């Protein structure tokens, strides 16, 4: 019910902004793109591209950091390729008749909070391989010792082994999970910081992947959401969602060794 309320509130906000835009009241929109004004740029500072009463303020309906940055790039680095321009016009023409889908897509972007942060640190994290955590002994220890500890506790409970055995295993388990704990916490906190962004992109990618497009430009964009191994971006980011949830769970009392 709470999620439905957020969705309907987002739809109300979308339509309210649309009414203000067509009524000529768009100059009251808060996002003016003022920080994008660059005096060294050939035209963006003197053609009302950004700032109060600007083109950016008028047409901006983006709901993500990446979307906002893409709009900035399109306005400051306009496409000069005729074929590409025609393809984009075809995409605009197709989407112009998809009001319900457009509003659903925008609503997904508005529901999730904290969308203004730069996601580059998260992308850098994906590109980095942390060799220390690929060591065989650490992987085996992290998986095997907890199971042995549970087994030893059960055996002690039934009086089959002395208490020193599970105590020793718990001590070893603690040492394994304390290995490089500060660096690990730094890395995991980075992923947790972008938890909302991960969920946001997951929902928006799902809307794109389930939609059947016809225009060449949109079909090409959709094809880019499948990698060389035929894995969809939506499925991959859902796996990342699970990882993010597990990272959040490490603060649970059951995961005290973290």
C-alpha cells in the first residue's frame, strides 16, 4: 500500500509539472542546471541553455544523475550526424505516443530517493579486482569454518566434545572475518551508499526490457542492455541488489563477526 501511494504521488507530480510546463509556468521549476554554465564553452553561457529561464529548465524531465548528465551532454555537444539525428527523431516520434509507459518510467525514477549523487565511484568499484579477496584459503575458510563452528556447537550441546573445540573454531572464524576488516568495510560501505541508486536503475531497466520498441534508435539502446554472454542488464543488477541487501544484513546481530 505504501509503495502504491508513492507511485500515485509520483504520477501526480509528473502531471502537475506537465500542466505547469504547457501553462507557461515552467520558470518556477527548481532544477535550472545553473551549475552547468561554462563561460569557456562556445555557446552554452549566452544562449540560455542553462540557468533561470533556460532550455534545460524547460525540457528537463530526467529522474537520475546519469539522465541529467546525458541531457547536459546533448545540449552542449549536439549531434551533427544526419543519420543519428533521424534515428533520434524516430525515437521521439515513437515515445510521443507512449504516454502511459513514459509516465510509468518516470514514476519509477521519482519513487526512489537520493538520486543526485555521482555514481562514478560505484563504476570504479565494478572495474576493480580486489586480489586479496580471491585467495583460496580465505574463500575456503570463510565458507567452511562457520559450518564447522555450528557443527561443533551442536556436538558440544549433546555432550560429545568439550567446549574448547567450538570455542577454538569461533576464535578462528573471528580472525578470518577480521582479516583486512577496515578495507573490507570501506568497500562494502561504498556499495551500500548506492543502494537506492541500484534499486532505482533495477526498476527502470525492467521497464525498458519488457517494453517492445519499433524505432531503430530505441532498439539499439535496448540491445546494449544485453552483454556478450547474453545476460540482461536487469538480471545482473538484480544480482547486485541481492549483494547490496547482504551487505546491509552484515550489521545484523547474527553477523557479528563482520
